[in-house]
């Protein structure tokens, strides 16, 4: 069996060894951090230590960090904890947003996948509103102009929620009323995430339970996962991003030379993400062929059903379904090597040549 090459880091990043060690250590002695006995107090200290470390790594205040079970829960608590009648979400948000507030008005994006600022400005004028825009898109890697968006929303006295699930550990934390992140995207464990809430007075508790996380997220805290997340963020260096950019540039050049297509090309994008199209090859066929050849890539957004679909992101960018259905996503991480990406490029070229010959 050939060694597998994992190129699906935007779906889940493999756990960092530092996180694994920290979790194992934390599993030994812990108790309920709400208990007042010595074991409970030690557990509380562990939890608060993890919070301090997460805050230090993100560059925010520890008291603004609210642990959740992941990105989806953080987004849900934000979307439903803010009591605005009017809600706007970008058309390229993750399903964790779109399915949570299906009634929200969708903000269009340009053909490069960037939120249209003029439409946003017109939409938020008048009554204060909630606006949810992701920092970078999980499929194309397109980085949104969050500073401009924040200014527009603040001018209208609105509330800006930024989904930073794909950018934490890669880009500086965006400035917004609330930012969300997820542990399993940054080399931490699954089952943990966080929301960073700068002004708690603007957010109501959706999930009250026992009043944990200063009343914003009830339920006994997942200390081993919080400690693992803190260790992963502490270990995360973003020096690999320069290398990633070089590798992806080379891959994309090759794709274009072979008459393939790169989506959201030429805009500010995550350096580890390429959404590429092989004309004439349905994404499902590509995924199967690459899987057999030992490569884990995806067709954009991974979802629980494992379905392969054209997806709402490319549709929102005006890409016809026939073309969108031929796109696959290659996403890399800190342990990806030149050899990994070059081997995939060879496999892609091979498939492109076979398609052409067929
Ligand atoms: N937001 C984005 C941009 C994502 O890519 C994902 C996961 O794919 C989520 C939210 C959901 O995060 P989680 O899996 O931690 O619930």
C-alpha cells in the first residue's frame, strides 16, 4: 500500500504532537472545574491556564475567550445570541451559518468571491443589524476585507460576527464584535472551539445550562480539549505559509498550463488553498481516482454525508454548475512537503492527459 498524502487540511488538520501530549497529560488528573474541592480548583486552574494561552496566541484578552464544542456551536451561539431583527450573511458562508439562520438575507459576492461592499453598505443602512462574514473562505481561500466590512457595520451601529475558523493560526485575529474558531482546524482536537466576544453585553446566552463560561455557554467544560487547543496554538508557527504559497503557486501554474482553471485566482487568498478545475472530469471521478492513487483531497466543503456537489460558493461567484462540478480543493498544512504537492501535481497532470486522450 503506497503511503498516503493528506491534502485536505481545510477539512481537518492532523493533530499536532504538542496537542496530543498536552491532552494525554490533562487526562490523568482532572475534575469538574465547578467543584469547590482542591481537585476542582486544580481543574479550574488548568482551564484558565488554557484560556490564557489561547488568548496569548490569538492576541486577545483571556476574559473574551469563551470555549465551545467547535466552530459550529460558536457560530450558532453568536447568530442566535444577538437579538437583531435584521440579519445579513454572505452568500459564501459555511453551512454552519447558512443552515443556522436560513431566513437571513444573503449578501452577494463578486466573481472572485469577495463580499460586495456597496451592497453591504446599502443593506445595513437604517436599523442596526447582525452581519456574519467569514475571514477566509474554506473552499477558495478568498480573504475578505474585514477591516472595511467592520467599518461599514460599525457606522450602521450593527454587530459583526466573523467566522475565522480557516484563518486562526494563519492570519492575525480580525477585529470584529465576535470572532469564532475551531480546534480541529488548527492542529488541536475536535470537540473544542471558541468564540471571542469583545463586549459581552451585546450577546445573550442561548445555552444557559449551569452558567459555565461566564453564562455564555452552559455545560461542563472539556478541559483536555481546551488544553490541547492551547498547546496546538502555542506550537503553531506560521513560517510554513511562505513555503505553502510557493508550492501552491507551482501547482496552480501547472494546472493553468494544462488548460485547467484556478478559482479566485489573483486575489488575496490563503496560501495553503487551491480550488482547481479539470475540464471534462467530474469532481466525484477525480476524488475517486486521486483517492485510489493515495491522495486525500476534497471537492470543497466536506459535509457529514460525504456527498460531492457543485456547492454554493462557486454558484455565488457566478460559476456555472457544469464547471463548478469539476472543481476540487487541495489544502496543505505545516507538515506538507514539496514532494507531497509535486506528487499530486504529477497525478493531476496524468489524469488531465488521460482525459484528453479519452
Ligand atoms: N466555518 C468554516 C469556514 C469551516 O470551514 C468549518 C468546518 O468545516 C466550520 C465553520 C465548522 O467548524 P466545526 O467543524 O468546528 O464545527
